[in-house]
């Protein structure tokens, strides 16, 4: 036991110390941060408050009303929210075009200079024909234009309705749509999750396992090939049992995977929870659109996920270890890992296939195939909790599968690690398993 | 320790197509330095790997420290320096040594203290915090050496410990090995460098092409080989000497180095006749000494020149 610990510690510490680990661990949260900041930054590239010149050629106070409405618009919510526009209303009567032309030289210039970001021209035809003109540097900004349009539209509509003698408030109330709020109920309790979040979560869990196996499973495999190549394996083999060597390596690498994913998940949660604050600190208004959000994971689901992630990782990493032991070069290993890869892929895609019908026959059957269980069960559990019996049967099946795989893999490993030169054939492998 | 520490009985190991070790038996007594000698490809490393239970013999039995071929369970009592050195290149020297110590079953703290002591003893303390890949080959070999010894094993098995070392480092390692033997530990080492073996070993086994050809204490081996060797150094007329030495009724074999020669007499107890003849021929002699055969000459005589160059395919597994 002491020896396995030594191997686990070596694998863990040496990996965590590498520059590659540090980089990938930091880069991902940076990427997450960028995902939070950049859209916000892009959307409010004009850093919030825009200076707007309004050429008012209306004859009936429409201009004043619009100016009031625009001035009232805020960026984001809350008391600290900045005004979206600083409006300078310039009454123009029938000289709208002349006034506009006189303003153009002061428009769309560098932010530091006096002037305006844009000019809005409203005339009486804005009500009658629904036309208003905007001149500015930011006309390509879809969001800016939509925002502007949405702010002035109700004023125009209101004016038309007034003309028809209809009460604006009553109309607004009567055209109010419905907003279907989805709330997930599990086990007779509200979970506080929406439908979309549940789906995203089920998918994310499958992806994390898939991703970890591809990255870290391959690491297990390659490091064994490396140990074979620099012959360190002779020293290890004379002090440790193949089982200790293999288990130590697989668990050590698995812990590295958990640590990295933990850091990433932590970073993602932190950024999504504090998106507004971070943006605020950077002086960027939070985008009015969809905030970046990550589905919350209940404690039950977290445990189920961790259990099956661990089992799945051990199961597949043991296979990768056996592949590494069979190979003399990383190229050999790359070829020999194909069957293992196939299982990983099938497992991952079964998540997609079964997510529409998580309690169908196929889902039930695949829940008890050891190679697929680690993918299928957390997905099913996240959509609707499974009966305890089913859950524990699945765990038992996976553990049995794991033991079988480890038994076979350890035997391949035992012979494989000390055979150099040629790639092992299928026949060799079967012989190794039988004689080891 | 008494009795044999390593006992190899009638062991045979075959690799695809050829026999690396054939019905080999040897016994390493407790304490002292045991040399496993043989030309390249003779089966030395294969034998050592079988003793270490890294590979299993096809036939025969091996027992180590009284256990039946279970060196892994006894790993805390055995130190092993493999022929093909292996270290984790990216690891720091001290971390690597601690790991090796732990793998042998000693506590982490002890491993740390011991590796510090050993690095100091071998004069590479300054490199303890460096990565292995930054070290020279000689230093890496020292690290590997420490890795085999820091858990203070009773039995130390060294496969070609001096290969690739410069004379200075070779000397340092030799001192360590001799010191181990002095402490009552058992050292088994393989080499094909006879001078070294001759100076260090108490007992030797010479194997050739997987078979044992010589077995015994160094004194026994030399005695059995016979004291009919004469070492000569010429001052002049070496050509006349060559004529005398070519006389097969007088001299059975000559190992001629030009100015010096080591000869094996045709019949023991005949050095007088040779001296007489040489003087008669007026050969200038600086040295005429009846000597024990050197291990080198015993080795050549027993193994044969042809066996010293092993067939190509044997080297693959040796």
C-alpha cells in the first residue's frame, strides 16, 4: 500500500509540476474569462453612454418625448447603471437636412474629441410612414441599432394609437405575450433548473468523461511506453508488482484529471456567477442579452457523476495502460489504441442518442454494459433520478467490468512491459493473458 | 550471513530461436564480491534478470535470500543496477532517489536522508535539485548507483557497473563496492573487464554462450589453471626471443605484447629450461618471473577467442 502511494504521488506531483499542466490549467479559465468579457466588450464597444444628436423636425412634441425616453434608457440593471444615451435635441423645424449636414463633421470621430457618436433624424413622417434616419459610425452594430429602434418604437406606436383615440396602456397590457418558464421537478421536488440547463448538464458530463479519457488515457499509455523505452521499467519491475505499477499510474493520472477539471469547473462557476461584477470592474456594461450561465449540479448528481467518472476512468485507463505495455513506440500505441477509442466514442455518442428517451429500453440496456455505464448513468440521473436498485446494480456491473479489465490488463502489462522490439500480436496477447 | 545468498539451479532460458542460458548453476555465498564474467552476449544480463525475477526461467530453479525467486517481495533487501540504465529524465535527482527508495519499501523521510548522504559521498550534492536530463552521463550513472544502494540492501546486484565510466568515477564506484563487501554485504556483479574482476572478486563464475565454464574462488581458479606462466620483459633481441618462444616443445602458448610477453609453458615446472634457452640465445631480459595466470589469460583460454565475439543475434537479449 505504501508503495502504491509512492507511485501515485510520483505520477501526480510530476505531472502537476509540468509546464504543460500549468498552461492548460490556466488557459482554460482565461478562455472562460474571455467568453464572459469579450461579448460584453464587443456589445458595448462604445463603452456605454453614447452621445446622440437628435435632429427634431417634428411638429407635435414627438421629439421631446423620444428624447425623454432615450435619456431614460439605462445600460444594464441596477442603480449604478449608466445612461445609455446623452441626448442633445436640436429643433430643426423644416431645415432637418441642413441641420443634419451641419452636424455631420462632428460625428463618428475619435471618442476624445467633441461631437456625437450618431445623429438621429426624426420628422413627422416618422409617425405617418414609420421612417427615421440614423447616421453614425456604429451602424454595423446590430445590437446598437436594435437597442435604438426598440427605444423609439413604442413612442411612435403610442403616438399613432393616440391618434386613433386608443389608450396606450390598455393596448400594451392586451398584447402582452406569454413566457413559458420551464422548471424541472425531480423526485417530487423542485430542482430550480430549467429544461435547457438540464440538457446542457447531461451533455457536459458525458463530454467531461470523454475528454478526460482522450487526454489523460493517452497520457497513461504514452508514459508507459516512455518508461519502457528508457528502461526504467526494469527498476520498477524489480521493486513493484505490475498491479502496483499500473494502479499507481492510473490513479495518479486520474487525480491529475480530477484536479484540472475541478479547477476548470470552479473557474467556470466563479465567472458565470460574477459575470456582472467582473465586467463592471473592467468598466464594461454587462450585455443585455443572455448571460453566460452554467447549470448547477445538485449534491446527489455530483456524487453519481464522481462515482461513475472514477469508475469509468479506471476502466478505460487500465485498457490504455495495457495498450501502452503492448507497444514499443508511441506510434505502435497510437494504432493499438483504436479499439479502446471506439468504446470511448460509442459511450460518448450514446449520451446523445439516449438523451431524448432517457428511460427507454435502449437506455435501460446500455446502462448495464460496463464500458458504457459511466457515460449513460450520469446522463440518465441528471434528467430523472434513477431508482436506487438500478443505480447500485449499475455500479456493481461497472465494478465487475473494472475488475475483469484490470485483471486482463495487469496480465498483459506484466509480460508486455518487459518485451521490447516487436509489437504484440493478438496471439501473443492471448498467450500472455493465459500464462502470466 | 551464512549459506548461499543466491542459488541458481540448472536454469535454462530460451528466446525465439536461441538459448541464452543453458543448464546454468551457480551459488553466491553470503558476504564478499562475486563476479559473473563472460564475453558480450554470454548470458550475463539474462541470468541477472532471472535472478531479479524480471524474466522467468524456462527451466530450473532460482532462490534468492532463501526465498524462491521472489525478489520483488524482498526488494527492500536487494539493490539492483540494471545494465540498461533508466531514470525519469524530467525528475529532479533527489525526488527520483526518494521515489526509488519508497519503491523499495523504505519510508520517505529515511529515503530523503539517505539520498542526501549518498549524493554527498559521491560528490554530486550540488546536483540534487537538478533535473536528471541536465546531468552528464557519468553523473546519471552515479545517481542510478545511489538508487540501487540507498535502502541499504544486504544483496547488491550490479550489471556492468563500470561500463561507460571514466577512471576517476570508476575508482569511486569501486571503493563503494569494496566498502559494501567490507560491511558484510553480498555483491554480485557482472563484467567483461577482467582486470577489474581480478582485483575485486573473491569468487567468480565465467559463462560463455549461456554455459558455465569456470566456477570457484579466484585462488582456486588460478591454482587449477596451473602455475606454469612466465612473464617476460625484453631489453634487446626480441626477435631471437620470438624464435625461442615459437618452440612448441618448450612453450605452449604466447601472449606477445612486443617488448613483454606472457607465456604458458608446455610442461609445468620447466621454467629453468626456458630461462636457459633464452640466456643461450643472448636475449636481453629485464624480467623473468614465474607468475600465476592472469584472469585475462584464463578467460581467453577457457572461453576461446572465437566465443569472445558472440553471434550477432545473441546480443539482442543479452
